[in-house]
């Protein structure tokens, strides 16, 4: 919970309050006279309460602006109720922006969004989790509130990302990892916070009548499944953590099973000092019941409202189930459907010896689905000895990579194709990285086109509807032609036509 004064809290809880908002992007300051709306999505538990999650927070705003806001620029939003004391909402970095007729639409994410680069540990083993977290923060340039308690670490998984490692260490500490409102990495525990929300400040409260709790923990380490306690599907916490040991799991169980909570969906006045991952108490009439805030969606359009979600397995399982025939029909429909996604780079990409993600797709798939990835890009201004393109499916590098020796004088076209079969059911991620052996190369704006077709895809999972409109637009129909290398003149002509279109 963000530390604010008692007066700030008192003003926040009043009906008929005045709301002030501002967004700072470098030297550009957007105040209420230019801000049209914003949405903050602060999430710790996207499904139900567990440990080890590493969710990226998202901020989107629309404002009147004629200036250029650079991609990657730091963005800090604030809310006030007196124009004097400002509550920070986080530190974000611009991912996408669109300007038209004096109105800018900006989508930004916090640092967690950019931590999917490979983690390489150069120290000695065994070590402990706190020292490992210090090494991760130093390598990634992160400020941390705490490195957590020290737990023994015997091995480091192969092909692991920085984000994954942070989640694994957080799970050992019975916590979730996130960036707080000051942009610092913090470990959020599900312990009780002595703060009460009254139904007087809520517009709608919907909650489960069943109290949720855990009596068992099941941890998949990649080589074995460890279990502490016993329970049903609804009372067993499941997680994946290659660093987990049986001793740590046994010590974690009493702490996890010591509290219980209710599932709820609450629409209320926006209280900007509340953060996801906290446990709160709701006063609903004469009843007082605890919830664990899995997600807060804060919305501003002159006023400030919030939607708070406390999700548990009981709450989700309460959905009315279709019969077996309907489930089978849905599965067959998903298998024969095709989900199409397209990505074109809007900014120039610089390829160096350090891997950089040049295309990234996240989607849901039915069991047994397969995907086809097509990526075409032009390399320019190259001083590189060679450029390697690698495709990763759910964090695992594919067996085949594409190596290309670029022409230092003229542009050249590189094609990458990957067919992936037997995708697991549920959420999947496919991304492409590029790196040089030495030297550097550039991909000019709009010179990269990546398309992914998922046969058996259910839906794109790329944030809210604003993101989905960008990443799931279907490509215009094109004639199927065999891949071919283009001459420099032919490529210049193709690139000019693409720019004009």
C-alpha cells in the first residue's frame, strides 16, 4: 500500500471529491486540461491466489498533444484530491503510441514487461536466493525494496529468463514479485493488511459465499513433483519452480494455510493508494470478510473509479458448466479455427551481440493446436559479421536457427519460417530474437513483417481490447509466392511501396 497522509485518505473516501490527475513524460506534463482518460491495470494474481507470479502492470492514457513522445520514454502518472499531495501510480515505459489530429494515445508497461531476456549466472554454486536476487538486480539495473530471505539454491535452470528467475525466487519466499508505485522491485506477500473498505464507498459488490483456503501445495520442479500437505483440487496450490525443495515447501505450508479469503468482484471509488497483492477487509452491511486483491483496474475520465478482483478457485469454478457435448463441440470448433496475428515494427531496431526480441506473440490455443510463423525483414547499414535469428516457443529455443551474412552496402531480405506442432492447451508464447556475432545491423521502421497463424487458436492474450485491436488485426490477403532473395533495387522498390501504403 502506498504511504500517503491521513488527510489524503480522508479526501479519497469522500463522496463528491475533486480528482486531479497528471502524467509526466520527460519534460512533458499532462494535466487535467489535456488528459482525456487513463486506465491503470495493476495485477498480481491473473487467475487465483498463488505465489511466484511476475505480472507486468499496464498504463494507457489519451491526451491532447502535438509533440512526439519517444518509444521507451519513462512515464509517471499521479493522482491527487487537493492538488498538493500526489499519489504515484507507478513507473512505466512507453511501448506504443499513436498521434492523430492533436490527440495522442499511449500504452506503457512497467519494467517487468522487458525482463524476458536470457539470464546467465556467472557465480559459483551452491548459493542462496537472496544473493541470486542481488545478482539479477545488478545485471538488469533494478532497484529492489528487498531481496527476500535466504534459501539454498543448488542449480540454475537452462535457458531461463530474468523474469522467470525473479518468479522462482519469489515463490521460495512465499511471495509474488512486482514493481511498486515507485518503480522498485518488491516481493508481495499475501499477509493481512489492517485496512477496511466500506460498502459506503462501493457501487457494486459480488462475492462468493464460500471461504477459500489451502491445505496442500504441489510444486513441479521440472524433474519431479513435490507435495506438502493433502487436499482437493480446490484446496491445493499448484506452482512450477525448479528451485523448490521439499524442506522449503514443508516450511511454506503452515504460512499459506494460516489464512483464508473470499472471491469477489467490487466496483468502487478509486483509491489510488491500494495495490494488488494485498489482503483487505470488506465491510458489507453487518458482515466483515477478507479478500486478496489479485487485480485493480483504475479508470479516470474526470472521475476516478476502480474494479477490484479477488479470484479463487471456488469463485471461478462457480461458473455454470456446459454438458459434455457442448464442451466437445467447442473443442472441435477451436481446432478447425485459425487465429491470425500480424506485427510490423514502427521503430528502428538495432541488432547487436546481445539478443533483442524483434517479434512477440502471446495467444491461447486448444489442445493439439499447431502454428506457422512467417517473418520477413530487411537488414541495413550492417557492420556485422553475421546475424542469427532464433525462435522460442514457450521459453524454449527451437532446434533450428537462421544465420545470415548481411551485405554491408545494400539492403537484404531475410526470411524466417517455423512450424510448431502439438502446442499445449492454454496460454502460449512464441517470440523471435536477433543478435550479431560482432558489429551491428539495423532494421528500418516498417521493414519487418511478422505473421503468426494458429490452427486451433482460441483468442489473443495481449492485454485489454486496445492491445488486441493492434496485435490481432488480420493481414490483408496476399498471393502465395515462393520465398526468394531480392536484389537491392528490387528491395528498395518493395520498401517504397510499403511506405506509401
